[in-house]
C-alpha cells in the first residue's frame, strides 16, 4: 500500500520553513526520506527506525509517529539547494532491514530567491 | 568509495524486444534493489536481491526478472517490451537497515 504524501507541491521563499507529511494505512517498521533533483537520482536524507524517533541533518529534520503510522519532514530556513522532489519510502515490519521500500508519490518543493 | 553505477544510461528499444540492464553496487553492499520510475506511477519497487537470492518482489509481471552475481553486481531483464515499459530504471544498493544509495538510472524508451 503506497503511503500518501502531502502537500503534493509547495513553493517557498528562501528562509521560509516547510513541512512534508507521509502517511501510511499499514503498520510501519521504518520511514526513509529522499530528495531527487530533476534529472538526477534520489539522494538519501535520513532513516527513522523507531516510533517517536526524530533526526536532524543540518536544517532538515524528521519525526516518526509509529502509532499514527506517520512521518513528517521539516525543512527550516530553506535554501535554494533544497528545491527538488521529496519522497518518503516506507518499510512494513515484514520487510524490515531489507531493500524493499514503498515510496509515496512525492512532494515537489520549489524555493525561490 | 565509488557510487552505484548503471549501464547503459540510455536505451531505445522496439516493442517485442528484450533488454538487459546492469547495476554495480557500492563496494561491500550485498543488497541491490530495482525500481521503475515514471511520471504517472512514481517510484515503484521491482525486486531486491541479496547474496544472489531474490529476497523481495514487487507487483510486476513475469516479463521483469533479475539476478545477482557473486560479486553483488545485478542485472534486470525485461522481455517482450511494451510501450508502457518506457521509464527510468533505478537500482539502489544498501548495507544495513535498508538505507539505500541510488545509481543514476537507465532511461529506457520503447517505440
């Protein structure tokens, strides 16, 4: 079952914040976040393995609510380099620690000067 | 460390033909996963190989197959190509916990 991402698209000015949500109807073992720029391969951002886990990377952080089967990606003080399409990839418990990810449809983020 | 490499980068085939794509993972990575990316369907999981065995499979017809060699390199094959198979095919390798690193992809166009 494909997770649902929201919003589908967002336009920001440099310095503004954004939140991207990823919601699944099924139990999750982990949530992965990737960013893909046009014409390039997806790039790994972070993985969240435990319910309630939060991680940060520079000004990008994420949380995972295992009970609600939801994850959110937070982009703070956005930079032009943050532009791209963000994907969440989910792993159900049966596929834990394997290479099987079910990706959401993606959220396109555009940061303008 | 060298990243994931995929060959060829671009491919044009005719309906009914078959195609083989290759993926070399990051050194030391034993898991290789394949994905199909299209504008309409997004990123869809095809299959995963680990230690030369298919460990996971997505919901694709039997025309899509793959294999992995003892050096972890992987190939995927698509037989009897259809127009709808036109897509970017991405492979990703991982070490542990499913954290995946993607190659640049092979752009397949079926005419």
